[in-house]
C-alpha cells in the first residue's frame, strides 16, 4: 500500500532516469555480498563488506526496458534494497549512520555475466551498462521504517523468485553507511545498493522482472518493473575484449548447475567428492574466518613467527634445516617473477596430472580442482602447484593470480609455467615459477585435486607446510620446526653480520669464519654472554 510515508520524487522536466530520486546521484555504490542466503548459495561468507561503483548513467525508472546485447546470454537480475543518502556523512559511527539515510526504495542490480571475467572484479562493463540499475518507483521515508524489518521481493513473469528481509543480512545497513563514510563523504542523493538475497537468476528477452521493497503490512516502494529486450548490435572486437562464458559463469548466473541445465559434474575418483562441492577430500575453509583460524592448510602462522621468517634469508633457513637432517626441502628450478619479493606463508596444495584427453574431458572443465583451489585459498596461504616440472603450458594466468591476491594469499609457487606473465607480475602477488609459456593448461595438464600431499620442484609439500621464498629460491619447513629454525637462523644471521664487520675491518678469515674459541669469546662478550 502507498501512504504518506512514501514519496514520488519525480519533478516536471526532470531526467526520467532519475525520476524516483531527489536528483542525479553523485555516486552509486554497490555491495558484492551481504545477504546470508546468497552467501550460503555461493558457498562463501565474507568477513567484511566489499564494494564497487556503478555509473549514474546506468540508472533507469520503473517501466523501462533493459537490452541484452547481441551475442550474450547471461543477463542476471538482482533485487535489492537501495538506500538514498539524505544528509552528508563523513566518518560517522554505526549509531549515527541511519540518521544520514533519507530514503529507502527498490533497485535491480542487473549484471551481464558474459563480461564478468573481462572486468576482473571491477564490474565496470558487466554491471555499468545503460539501464542496468532500475530504481524506484517510490521512496520510503527512512525515519518511518525499521531498518531491520525491510522486505525485498522479486518476480519474474509474475512468479516470485526472491523473498528475503534485511534481518537476514550479514552486514546491517548502519555498518555499510559507517564503513563507506570512513573512506569518503557520502553526499546527499548518493545511492547504496545493499546486495541481493538468494534467488537471483538469468532473464531472457521478453521477461518482465519486478522488485518491491516494503515493510510487511506497511509502506511500500511499489513494484519496480523492467522488461528485457534483445539488442541488435554486437560488441566490436577491434575496440576491446568480447563477451565469453563458461560453465562456471553459467552456474553462478543461474544460481546452480541444475538451473543452468548443465550436467552434473563427475565425482573425483580420488576424493569421492563432486568438483562442484568445492572440496577434495577435506572441507574448504570459511572465507570469512578469522585470519588466525585453521583451514585446510592447517593453523595460520602467528604474526610474530611470520615476521621472524620474513627477516631471515632462505639460505639461512636451509642451513638450519640441514643441521637437523633435512636436506631435500628446496623447491628447485623456480624463480620469482618479482625480484626482491619475499614469500612467507603456509602451503595450500594443487596437483596436476599429465594430460590424457578423456580425463581432461571429465576433470578439466567447469569448476575444476584448479578453480576450487584458488577460490579456497585463505589469508596468508601459498598455493603450491605440482606440475611435474613441465613448462610446456601455463598452470595459472592473470585471472587466477587476481583471485589469489583478492583472497589474501601470500603467494603462488609452481614448478610449471605461467601464462600472461607480464599481467601476472602486474597483479603484485609474489609468484615463483619454472618459466613463462603462452599455452593454456590443457596442452599438458589435467587439474586433478587439491589439499593433498604433492611433489613440487623435487621435494614433497604437504598442506600446512611453511613456505618461504626469496631470490635464492623457495624452501619447505615442517610446521613443528618453523619456530625453532627461525630462531636459530636469526641467531646465526647476527653472528654472520658480526663476522662480516670484522672481515671488513681487515681481519683474516682463518679462525674467524667459523669462529674459533678466541673469536667466539669476543663475540659473546660483546653480546652479553654465551648463546
């Protein structure tokens, strides 16, 4: 029902795209993932909210059409609750935040999954098209509604497909407003799209999609109506990247493999788990878990131990492990794409087997072990890839490097090749590889499983092993020895620095390196006793 708590913001002669709003917003900010139902559907729950911008030119009124471009198939709707800022907010607290929201209304955050991979997380093209953000038709006065009791519903061709409440959000509205305000000023008229619940799916030409936000039994935005039409103009390949889809994009756009009418993926003969399950013999970690919590790769490194390992060279760690009987612990034949970069983290493993065409057919496509590993890697972990030293194809490219970087991974080590090497380097995540190669994975490898014991660069790596890399190479440290080895290596570094200073002063090496009793006594006297 419409009542005096709702407002039609249109004014004579105004741009129809902004008819439901006080004016053209300076910013349209969208939340990636905020509803628990959507997070459960996607199998990942974020620890903190993350955002992207949509251009104000993407806004559209109720009753408008949206064009699905020629040559594309995955135009998805997302019914959302939109907040419209009523007064400027800068560094406001959650307790103050709602007072800066002027109005609430319905929005539809359309996205074209065919362009999603090209955007690499920015959503500029996949969600920024003209008409991709219908909003309205009426505004609810934020002062008259309970922000924890707002309902959002979506209909496709008259059938309800989304039905959820703000009570089911991971991040309350006040947190979103306060968080954004600590980064920039939210100005009057700015729009915040607060995320979509489960049920988002694909709309085809001819479909009518409606979204409504209301207080059950109370004020409503009215139904926001959008009709999908088929576009007749294709993208120009001479200007930029073209739309492209795979089974993963189809699954995420439709909401499930079944909804996308894709065959069920085969069960891995080694793990007994479906590749779609997102695990291989062990559960994936909760992406929203605390950085100090455990995961499939074992316990996290403490900040103190991580700092110690970062402070000592791999050569020093190698010497200490050799003294403890561990000589075959280096990943040989790999070199950093970033000279001078230091790598410290715990191993998350991924195994490729040699190409066999029938096995690639069953294991290489869709949400395969490679994609699952990069989606599951956690903060401070290192993806270590067994590629048998085969450098005749890539084992990762820039998109997977971006995914690992976005997940907070500490780095990537592969004894195989890297494709898109310049782009991977530009991502900024430490990567150690046996070389660059332009060919795709399927030329030499089948992605088989992850979070299992592997061989990489001639040594064995288990999930949870401590991985340290620098210009000398990469070393694998058993977790139980990491603290002991780090402390011993730091002590040795202190001795070596003292010896180097004596050599620089002109002392001969004989008796000094290694130190005899006389030099040892002098060193210990200067450093406060025996060590």
